[in-house]
């Protein structure tokens, strides 16, 4: 029952987030962690601009993972915004080609 309550609080926070920032659903998809309480957003379009917009209203900090990985013949690194929304931990993830990081910086 406790896991259901934590998922319910994460679901409620997600509904509030999307009500206040409906533009997020245009560029992202969201998931609620099955372990503990956490929202995870995945940026699919808009790149660093969407991540920066999320950081403006969510606060928190952005960091690049130390490790890289291969996908579709490209070397990628995930950039992570870690924050809290309505007492629920939030991570927003943005994978970028390693070469694009240098252009974005």
C-alpha cells in the first residue's frame, strides 16, 4: 500500500506539472518510478533549450553523465536535470551526441 501512495503522490505532482506547463507534453514523455517516488522526464525534441526551460521553472542542477554510450552509430552522453517538484524528486534526461555537447557549451 505504501508504494501505491508514493506513486500516487508522483502522479499527482506530474498532473500539476503538466497543468502548469502543458508545453512539456509536446517535447517530452514522462515516467513514474516503480521503486520509491520519482518522476523521470525524457526529452525527445528541442534539445538543450527544453532542458534549460525545465531548469528555469523546476530549479535544480544539470550535469552530464561521466560515461558515454553508443546508439544508432553515435556516441551519446545523457544530461540530467535533478530537481524536486511538489516534494517529489524529478529527473529530466536528455541524451546528446558527444560532438553536439561542444557546440552547445
